[in-house]
C-alpha cells in the first residue's frame, strides 16, 4: 500500500499509470489485472466526471460508498450499510449521535 501511494500520490498519477506496472505492484493481493484496469479508469473518472457520490465512479460499490458517507461526510445518517462492521459502527453512531 505504501509503495503504491509513494508511486502514485494523486488520482492524476494513477490515471496515467501503466497498467502493467500496476498489475505487478498489485499481484500479491490477487486479481491484479482487473484491479489495475479499475484503478486507472476510476481515477480518470474521479477527475473528469461530475459525480456527487463515489458509487457513480467505475469500480466503486455499495460498501465503499457507505464507508465514504459514514467516515468522510456528514451524511452518515442516510447510509444504509449491509457490511457487518459498517452496520455496527453506524448503529453506534445512531445511538450516540443520532
């Protein structure tokens, strides 16, 4: 992870990355070809697409979108997570701040 961020500190850097170099870097975690393609495409969309939630970007699913709402915005109350860890934390937020 740290090597990735060292090599590609910005979305612009990732969007211009060689998929082959990314594949080699991601190989230890599996699905490296697919992940490399996804990272490049998502990074391009992140920069140019007029998006309001991450789920509108290629490769971003419900878990990442819910995590973004819960941890990065004030919209955590509108999140409806399905992932058990996010559900636990969301429930805790509701109990303590809801």
